[in-house]
C-alpha cells in the first residue's frame, strides 16, 4: 500500500511516522488503565486537556450516492433503507445554519455531500460559495465530497477551506469487505491532492464493522505513517442502520472506542482526535473516558449527516460536568 506522495518539508522530526502494525496492536492491547494513562500523558504534553473543540456537521446533499459502502444509509445500492433523497442545499440556507451553529458554540462547520467524486459545474461552484461564507463567519470550514482531483483541491484551498474529510474507513486488508466501488488507492490519491493544495487532512475510520483488532491497528498504521500526520483524526463507531448490510452488527463496546481513541492519541500526538459517530450511544461517563484518553473534539448537534448525535441539552450537561465546580457548590 503506497503512502501519500506529498510530504511537508517542515515535518516535526520529534513525531514518529515509522510505527509498525505490531507496535500499534501492542499499544491497543495494553491494560486499559495503563493505556489511558499513557495516552493522557501524551495528550497533556501537546494539548490543553481542558480544551474540547465543538464541530457541527451538516448534510448539504443527501442520499443517492453511487458508492456501495456497507455502513452508509446514503448509498443508492441499499434500496431497503428508508432515507429520502435531497438535492444540494441553497448556499444561503447553509450559511444560516452555520451561523446558528456558531451561536451554539461551534467553531468548525463541516459540510458533507453524498457524491462519488467532485465534478466541475454549478454544484461545485455552490460548495465554493458555502466555504467562503463559512470562513467569512470566522469559523473553520471542512467539507467531505468524495474523491477529488488536484484542480478541485486548489479551488477549495483558494476559497479558504480549512480541512477536507476523506476517511480510510478501515484497514487496507479489510477494506474490500466494506466497499467495492472505489479502491484504497483512490482514497490515498484524494488525500494526496488535498495535502498538495495545502489543505488540512481530516482522515480517520470506523470501528464495529466486523474488523479485527489487527485491522484497527493496521488502519492507524496507515494514518500514523502519513508525514505529516493528519491534522484531524475522526474515530467513529458504527451506527447500524436498517436496510444496510451492517444493520445487524452488535453495538461497539464503549471501552473499545476508548482504546481506539487512546491508541490514536499515542501514535499521532499532535492531531486533533475527534469523537464522532456513535457518541449518541455513549453514557456521559464513557464520553469523559474518551476525552481523558485523548479525544479533544466532538461533533455538536442533533445529527451527523444522517445518523443521530446527542441532543443539545445532553451536550450542555456534558460540558457543564467538564467545567470547574462552582465555589457556591456544597
């Protein structure tokens, strides 16, 4: 499997890019308290442990995707999924929702379109307008639009795009069990175009799809081998959706998510590790364990593209619990 061909000449040499799969798997399998302790120490070295970024995610074009990702309700291949198709949203409406997210405390606004690849034309022009508008609000802007070529990445960079999300999903070895309509190399090529345009990488994966611990370590091995590391690493737990091939998968044990976050933190110390899909199924205490293990961003809002996310009141309570105890408290 080829690594990204584009590298930054100013790579931080104190970070490792030569982790082996065996090393990463050994970290993942450490006694849980030892693993969390190591990850927390790394986290505190490189980040403010009390700072958790709030990001908001909006589906700007929903359903009808020609890809066959086994986990995704937006795939046109999964005809039993009850999900209405929606055309690309009007930029003005998107920017109103971005402003609302900012008022609710989000400082990063992510937009996702169910496309196989970016194509030139009015739809992409509208996305460029959205990106410019979000940046003008003073927010970070991230998009996920499928595969893209260098010229598209350069246009997005020119509009001020902060980051491009394009997940690996799983290991190179397990990938064909989940997706057949694009290759792992297709994903790496898109990431290379993004990096070449000077846009931050937002790249992670999903656990709970039937993969082994070895597969999880292998996926992190690819991510930690990028030089520089992805600036953003979303860790998702599968949200099974009726009508998809993975609808009957058992829920991910919360402690497996903690282990994945901690291992990502140790292997990619400076990256923002995002606690992403599946958070709605976690207790407040499990979410706090993930934050202690090195996660330092959550998606804020009632929905992640098409899957549930904790209600705003729940997140308000979570962040209140993370804050200091008021002096007036008994």
